[in-house]
C-alpha cells in the first residue's frame, strides 16, 4: 500500500483484504454432508462418529445441560441409530408430537418450566384461557408425557423430558 494513500483508502483496502480472507476461509471450509470437520468445531458430532463407526447408516445425538429458573438442573443425552429410527413406526409418536401442536400448550409448558406449577397459578394468566381450557390442555400434556401431576396438584415437566422438549423446540426454529 502506498504511504501517500489517504487514511480512508487504507481502511477500505484493509477491509477488502480481510473480507477476501474470510470469504476464502468460509468457501474452503467443509460444509457438505459427509465432510469431516475439525473436532473443535463439531466435537459432539466427532464423538458420535467415533462411537458408531463408518459401517452404519449413522446416528443422531441429542444432548443438553439445563438450569431452569426454578433452580432445577438436568443433564441428558440420547443417541439413536438412524436404522432404528427409519425402521420405527413413526405414527406411534403422533400423539406425543401432536400435544406440542397448540400455542396454549406450548405456553403452558413454558410457564411450568419457569416455575408456575399449579392450575390455580396458571389460571391467573389470561393468555392461557379459561380454567376449563387450561385443564383440557394440561390433561393432553400429561397424557402425552410432557407433564406429570403430583397429588398436591403441582405440574412439572418430567426431568427426562426437559432436554428433549427443548431439543424439539430448537429443531423447529427457523
């Protein structure tokens, strides 16, 4: 760069150089299905590949560590072989997935995870509808296994469902 160039030209040239480096790095980075990635980028994926090996149809891994506003903590993971998933009867899962298909039920789950645990407390939230509607949605969530209810009328997302719920919700974000 010419020392007589004005400061703005030098800054623009430097930005163009950096952009070219970044573009080159992105274009040369592996990104297609089947490409290997550096272990520090996809450490969970590389660990899964080591476990399942190259002789299988693959596997999926869901994992999470969650600290809820209520102070509860959950660590969870599930690895499933793709062959098992493709061989399963997915229609068996329709009710469980369908229970998540209503905005009020999703809001109920969010409120329960945040610490609102009784139907009486939930009924104070106008966004959840009438008491009868709330109980209808609570029953569906309990039936599908997304909630459980104690004898004291307390609702909670079962510990083994907290991370899977958040994984499902993460998977539908656009």
